[in-house]
C-alpha cells in the first residue's frame, strides 16, 4: 500500500502585551501563521520558518496545543504555542496583512471554520491536548478527544 500524508504546523504567537499574531491569507482570510512541513524538516524548524516567512517575527516554541486531521485529504495539522522574541511585522506573498490583536478580536476576525475551531482550542487554556478529525466541505468534526500529557 502507498500511504501519503501531508503535515502542517501552526503557532499561536503571543507577544509581551498578551496579543496574538494574525496574518491575512489571500485564500483564507485572517489566521494564525503556519504552513506545510517540507521534506527533511522538523516540525519545529518548519514552524519557525513559516512564522518568519509569513510575518517577519522570530519566536520561541513554548508548548504543544494539539493536532487535527483532514480525513478527506490526509493532512495532519499540528498546533504549538509560541512567544515572540524578535523580528519586525512584515507581509509576504503568503500574507497581505499582519497584525497583533487581543484574543477577543482574534476570535471575531477569524471566520474560516477550521481555523476558528483550532484557535478556540489554542485559547481554551486547557491542560489537555486536543485531537480531532474533520471533513472540510462542509466543515464537520468527525471525532474529537482530549488527552493528558505524560500519563502512561
């Protein structure tokens, strides 16, 4: 059998003022930064690269939030929490606008259903990690669980 999965990473980037970094994608509107993991790249390196490319910001990864899978396209999305440590807000081919916003404003600005669901998980403050599978068109959660970290 030939299996092919694609992996993407995304980061909830928070600055010293507690604001969230959002980028405006030409295709999906407002979202948090992230993108595909390239062959031979670690999850962490991909995340640092994508955030720098899309927003011009350097970050430190501070935690793991969860993962989800598009069961129709076999895309696995891995979400991390990050702290901004440098750089300057910059747009790119992948981001037409970039800004820092408070949490409430971020939830208002993100309208793409999958991106909003993932942001809600990122902002939940839960000590458990989220794991869900979905169909994209129309958006539907197929399965959803939460797991504690480190309990063996």
